[in-house]
C-alpha cells in the first residue's frame, strides 16, 4: 500500500469476497487489520461494470486510490483540527546554526577533530532535519563530516566540499530524532578531522555564549528559535573513541561549519505512536471507520467522473450522492470524537487543550 505511515498499511481492506473473475488478489486488497472493508459500503458487483472490472483489475485500482487518498485526507483533516483543539508547546523553526560571517583562519592541531555539537531537549515526537552543511575554509577540497551521537552511533557520513575563501553548501536530508529511551538528552556531533592543510575560518554561533548557546527563547527572538529544541556549542576532540563521556565546554566557535536545518514537532505521528488496537481502543477503531467513510466518498466521486456512466448508473448516482452526504457528516463527527479523545500525552508536542465552538463539521463540511 502506498501510504507512508505504516500503521495505516492495512487499516481497512478493499474486499472480503472479491468478484469471481479474479483469483490471487494482492493482500493489499484483501487484508484488513480493523475488520472493515470498503466494498461493504459500496458493493463491487454493483459498480464493477462502470469501473471496468471485466477488462482488468481497474475496479481495485479505483478502490485502492480511494483508500490511499482517504488516509492522506484523514491525516490532514484530523491533524488540522487537533492543532486547533490543542496548543503547540514549541513553534517550528527553520534557520541556520553558525554564522556565515567569518574572521581569520584558525590554528588547529593536525589529526584532531573539530565541529559542532547539538544537544537536544528530550522531546518525544520532535524531529530536527539538517538540510545542508556549509563549509568556510581557506582551501578547495573534499572531505567528510562525521555525524555521531552520544550513544556512540555513527549516524551519517556526509561527503562535503569546500571552496577556498567562500561559503560552500552541501545539501543533505539528515533526520534526527530528539528522544531516545537510552539517554536523557541526545547529542549529535558534526565533526571533521583536520588534515593540516584545509583550514577552517573562525566563524561563531553569536557574539557571546553561556555554558551552551541556549541564550534566548524563540518567543523573544526568532533568530534563536532553535533554543526551543536544542543547545549548541563548538567541539574539539583528540579522540572519537567514546562519545558517551564527552565534556562539552562553552565553545562559541563553529570551526568553519554551519548547519541549515528545521526543527518541529511531528504532530501527525500521534495517530501512529502506538500499535493500533482495534479491539480495546475506541479511538483506533474510529480512525478505521473514518478512513472507510472517506474512501467511500472518494470512490463515489471517481464513479461520478468515469466515462462509462449510463442511464441506470446515473439514477444510482442520486442515491450515491445522498450516501456521500451522509458519510461526510459521519466522517466529520467521527474526527471530532477522535481529536477530543486521542491521548495527546503520547508526545511532548502539546500543552493544555481548548474548546472550539462550532465543532469540526463547520470546518470540514
């Protein structure tokens, strides 16, 4: 199934009893973790001729597309309403760690490691994505930036380049979680080994820095919005044998590196934070019902737009239109139930919720 969120992969099936012309259907069509099936709202045998079931598996292509789009629709709709009922603890941040303004080259020890350390706040549901690594060095060269964490994992090796005397950016899509069950605060070390010839310029985080660069909250200064998520510091190491016992000093230097990144709480992950329980958890079952209702509505629109409509099917279309209106009403009511009852304490993204007058129906209908 094409959904990128794995907990939804088999949330509803397309058919429990496929039409007799087909055998060996994909498990994507016939598996339902919730026990709900799309053809139990819109029977296949009634509309298979309209959707060309007799000349191929097009009927299932229509149904699969309707289901996949329903998953996307639910995630967008429910997340939008959830963030109106509840307040985000941290604002998203997009910006740069480390100034691109620089002064003279540094005097470093050949063979040692230098770079930037990010010390994350422990945020369940948080994510930092590094979009580029910038270099400000005195020589044109190619080298590696190693990314370790304080669990002694080599998270990534990023091949970067430097261009003599100018800022050079290397794009990346490095996603870093902000929570681990194994350490109180995750730390990520972006370091390079100095070879004695390709020397970094002296660039800094900002003009002054405390124990770590956790100077001001984002509410008072948007430039330092990263402080909602992490503290930063420069780092110099003689050895990279053990990152679980590194002493982080109040180093203001970035050692020629600068990081473009964005930080956010992955609010939409709340729908899949735990394994779905369709027997003991009413919210999870409501999510499955929501997706089936939206999939049925999506399928009705596909039926209405197909070129195979005839007089009989157009008459049926009146009935389908009435059902579509009913299903959309149930869908909106179900989302309202879900967002009011989902356990927001599964993540650290939200603070106390607030009541919204008018309900979800007035927003989505």
